[in-house]
C-alpha cells in the first residue's frame, strides 16, 4: 500500500520532470531558431501587434482603476496618520514595483496567452505544421520564435504604460477628488521612487513576458490533436501561466530587494 | 523516382508498416488503396519525411530521405507538393495569401508576378474570384481545390495527395480526380495518391498498391487489380462484407464480453 503511494508520487514526479524538460528544449529551439537567418522581422511585428498593441485597452482600463483604488485606499489609511502627502509615493511604489508588472502580465495572459495556445492548437489539429514542413519552412522558427520574442518585447512596454496610467489614476482620485496637494503628490513620488524600483519592475515584466509566450506556445504545441485537447490547453495556459507569474514574482522580489 | 525499401513502422503493438517495399514511377499516377487503419497515411508521411520509419529507406531522386539532414530534406521538399486530408490551409490568411505563401517564403518574385501566378493556379482549380475570402468561408471541396492550388504553386515534380476525395460530393470528387489526372498528363507531375475511393482511383491510376494492415497485398495496373484472384483484393474492391477481411477488430470472445460483469470490455 505504502509502496503504491510512493510509486504514484514517483510517476507523477517523473511526468512533471518530463514536461519541464520538454518545455525547456522547446524554448531553447525557439530561441535558437530566432537568431538564425532569415530573420522574420515582419512576423515579429505582427506578433507584437497581437500581444502588445491589441492589449492596450485592457491594460489601460486595468491600470486606471487599479490606480484609482490605490488612491482611495491609500488616502483613507494615510489620513489616519495625517500623512496624506505621502499618497503619491505610496501609489507609485506599489504600482511600479508590484502591481504594474503582475497585473499587466495577468491581463495579457488572459487575453493573449489563451489566444496563442488556442491558435497554435488549432494549427496543430488542422495539419498546418506538417503543411509548413512540406513547404520547406521550419514551423518552430516561423510560428513559435516570433511569438516568444514578441512576448519579451511587449510586456515591458505594456508595463511602462500601465505604470503611467496607474499613477495618473491615483492622481485623479487623490488630487482631483480628495484634495491632496498636487505638488506634494508628485514631489514625494519623485523623491521616493529610485531607479532600482523601475529597473526591478522592468526585470519582472521581461520575465513575465517570456513566461506568458513560452507557456502558451508550449501548451498549444503539445496539445493533444483533438478539440478537447485544444480547449484543455487553453484553460491550462491561463491557470499555469497565472500561477507561475505569482510564484516567479515572489522569487524575483526576494532576489531584487 | 521514389523507391521505398523494407519500411517498418510500429506504434506500440500496432504495426503500421510491415516491411513495405514499392516504387513510384516518374510521371505516373500511383494510388495507394486500403481501408481505414491499413497504414496508408503513415506510409505517405514516411515517404515525405514527415515521420521517420523504425527501419528501412525512402529514396527520392536517388537520395535516402530517412538519413538526410534537415537541410537536404527541406531542399528536396521544394520539389514536392502535398494536399492534406483537411486541406491544412492557414486559417489566418485569405485564399490569395495562402496560395502566394510558398512563393513569398522561397522566392523574390515581384508582387505583380505573384498575382499572375496565383490567378493562373486559381483558374486551374476553377476558383478564380475567391482570392479575398477566408478558408472558413469555403466548402470542404473548395478548400481541397485551394489546397491543390497551393501545392502546385511552386511547380513541384511530385504531388502527394492524402485522401483527396474523402468527404466530398460526387461532382467535387470527379473534379478533383480530373485535376489530378490533368496535372499528371499536362504537366508531367508524378502523383502519389492515398485513397479508399475505389471508383475514382480506378479512373486516374496508372498503378495501384493495396495495403492491408501494414502489408502490401497486391500491386499492379488497374486491369491487373480488377482481375486479381486474391480473396482479400476481391473483397476490398467489391466492398463485400463477407470475406477474409474481418469487420470486427476485437480479439476477445464476444460471448465472454457479454457475460463479464462490471467491467468495460477491453
């Protein structure tokens, strides 16, 4: 009985190790192919458009309301200590260090990650990968590499946009609505935020960008070639990516602090 | 042109190719016939290098594709066209871009020339005017014709057809059959067709190979196949339910399966 449990744990661990190994090889191949000629700049731009520019609205709304809520919550907490002048630095630091990279990545996972997994899964069940091979085009280089690069490029840019909109949202509520002094809001912010904060946030968003495109591409690529397989891959992409973002966020924070 | 030697491929217990050897002559239409699960699609995927055999060789233009590097394989693939069972059109590109795709990837032909080539290929399959539709807006038969137009856009020497007529209405079947024959006679394209459609195969084939669970049980001209006395061949081409080819695939006893309680039959 005990041996059965041990065997089951062993099998599960082996299966996990296999998945991790395969996804590692997959990422290596995609990155390797990305730096071989011919470079596929037009494909890359298309993918940046899909992952990045089409996420602008969703990121804008998320950032605006996150900033506004922070302004509201921060104001009510800080007034208890008579420190409402610190609102600007509180909003800016929490957004730049944590909320910007994490929330932005989670939103992009839901919008673009699931779509990437579904798209690649559909390409797989309709034989489009062997079709590419028969046309003498390397499928990983043509389909996967541009998506991985686009994720790495798009996320920091989206996060920077998130940070600006979020700080503006805090300003709207804190300064315009609740009457915090405008000069105090920005001057405290400027003195509190260091280059290390921005740098840390950008490092995070780079890693999250890689995570999103890597996991969603891998899930789609290794989906079972059935309709259930594709729908499972899509769901798993969102679950696995979201969880890894939160875990990696903790690890990165502990390393960067 | 293409020579297959002692090809073996197994998936677990299932033998998809059991020491298969055959030849596909230049400028001829060869049809690989067989029921579902007879290993004909697997054979096609190995001939094109999409799958590696467990052992054996595939010679294309005198070169063994099973031992070729990816680079030489891709070089040879430029001489191959393939029509997939589900057409395998790129769902995010319109018809025009689907057909222009191989040209854009492999050549530096100017846009206005590409436009003429695409128009010519679409005219050949009778679908001029559909350039700006998406694949999802076409019927299955039209998608196959677009897939065929894409397969011939690089003027290949060989075209592989994976079940080109399955799931099509009689007229589309006839049209596809005529296209295959026309491409072969007018352009001298070597054709390898995988099919289970007896009628249209007999119309277009110069040579027929019949597969049965990974074994070649007959090969020859249409007349030779029609005059075959092999019971399995006769049963297959007449579509008879009675004969040596069993319909049921289960190797356990039916009575036992009915009498066993509480367990799913395996």
